[in-house]
C-alpha cells in the first residue's frame, strides 16, 4: 500500500512537471492571449463608461432644468403674494414642492453616477497601466527568447567536428593560409629580383670605373709585374 501511494505521488509529480513544461513552452503565446483579452475587457469598460457618462449628462440636464423651474415658480409665487392672491400662491407652492422632491431624487441619482464614473475612470486608468506594463514585459521576454534561440542556433551549428559553422571556419583559415603563402612567394621573388638587379648594378659601376673591383690574387700579381717592368 505504501509503495502504491509512492507510485501515485510520483505519477502526480510527473504529470505536474509535464503540465508546467507545456505551459512554459507556450508561455509567450498564453501571455499574448491574456493581454489581448485584457485589452478587449478594457475596451468594453470604456464603452460602459461612455454610456454611464451619457446617462450622467442626461440627469445633469434634468437637475439643471428642475433648478431653473423651481427658481421661475418661486418668482411666480412672489408675484402672486404681491397681488394678495393666496390661493394662486399656494398652488404655485405645491408645484414648487413637487419640483423640489423630483430635484432631490435626481440629485441622488446624479451623485451615484458621479461616484460610479470616478471609480470606473480610476479602474480603467489602473488597468491601462497594468496592460502597458504587461506589454513591456512581453516585449522583453520575446526579445530575450529570440536571443536565446539565436545563441542555441549558433551553438548547435558550431558543436561537432563536422558542423557547418566549423567547416566554414576551417575553410576560411585554409583560404587565409593560401593567400599568405602567395604573399610570401611574391615577396621572396621580389627580394631575389632586387638582389639580382643589385649585382648587375655593381658590375656596371665596376666596368665604368666608378667603383673598384674586389681584390683577387691574379689581379694583385699582374699589378706587381707591371710595376717591375716599369722599374
């Protein structure tokens, strides 16, 4: 029984690791979809905010109209009192009371809408900042992933004695060696040519009597014989 429990625990652990590996392998794709979902919800929230603001504007117009109507009827009541028309003044006062009650009700609605709008705006602003942060994180993750893949590709091509990158590098070294050999051969040929040209120049200078030839035994003996004949 104890062995069976251990086997089940090991299987659950393997399944968890497999699931995590699958999630990790699709991590960027999942994050991109989550960001798209968040942006879609944000757009819906903006649309809802627009509708709430439109309702707020309508209620505000009602409030403004009721306030104007109350002010007008108060003037009417004062005019009726000025003419000692109590009955008309009372009737106008009843109208003012109805308008005031309606104004109070609309004011409560307007206050609630204002609070909801403020909360929605704050929530939308917070969500926008979060999404922007997620976008930055996603860009960083994708860039890092691209760098890792590039490094892995280079490492994979360079690994092994017959890898394409290693073969290309070896070919490049052979080409450079051949080029250097040709350069050395040209320099050697040039040096030989210069040396030969120098020897011929020495001979020409000696023949012209500009420089003396190197001393030889036969030349010295001929010079001595010439001096004896002169003597």
